[in-house]
C-alpha cells in the first residue's frame, strides 16, 4: 500500500483554483445579455438606471453644447437616457436619436424631447467616466439579481458567495466600460459612413 503525503497548502491552493474555475465557467454560461432587460425586465432596468443616476450630484455633469434648434435635455435626463440605452444594447448616438422618434419608453424618459445625435455624442465625450460609473452600477445590480442571489441561495450553508460576487462585479464593471467604448466605435463608424457618402466638391 502506497500512502501519498500532500502538503495542506497545496490542497487548499488546488481547491481554490478549482472553485475559481467553477465560478468562471458559470459566468461564461451566464454572461450579460446585450439587453439587460432580458435578465431583469424593462421596468426593473429603468428603476436600476434611475437609482444609479440619482446618486450623482448635478454639479459633476458637463451639460455639453446647446443644439441650435432644440435646447438640450437636462444633464441628469441625458445621463439617464444614455445609461439606459447602453444597458439595453443601443449604442450609436444616431441610433438613440432615431429610437427617440418611435420608442414610447424613451420618449417618456426624455419628456418627449430629442436632443439630437450630435448633442448625445458631445455629452458622452464630456461625461464618459460618469456614464461608465452609472452603467457599471446598473450592470452590477443586474448581475446580483440574476447570478449572485440564485448562487447564494443554492449554496446556503455550504460556501460563502462573497468571492463569486466579487468576480461578477469585476466582470460587470469591465462590461460597462466596454459598452461605452462600443458606443464610441459606433459613432466613429457612422461618421466614416456619412463621410464616404458625401461627394467631394469638384
């Protein structure tokens, strides 16, 4: 009979690594959907957005430039609009402005006003970190509702959920920043598309 002696630290390290792999595999299976409303519902997504935006002081927002035809929305309303749209998988400023013409929920959120794509683009560029921060809160709350709470309930009394919650939070914060970057890329692509369509002067 052969007896193998393994150091306690080695066993603990192996178990932690295995647990990390399980959590990461679970995250890969349940990654954030393009539209977070598919996870939490549209009404809850609106509530999460409002709660995230309400935490900011008005003075921290840059109001961007006024549009010549229609005055811009209040800064807090514009922030709420952009955070909600990014959370719902709508990124391009022109795409958001177009949806404002026909989406009842967005028109309700913006009091029926459309500030225009250029204003939205300027606002995002001047408030990028604040948008990413609020969007991160929305993503984290959605992750807790969809992933952490069921995990904690299923593992009650067996394993602490704090490490899994931390992993989810990190992924959600990264996802929020990626979505803001995706919005910037969508505007760049739209600008290039419009530039190609405009004929050069003779």
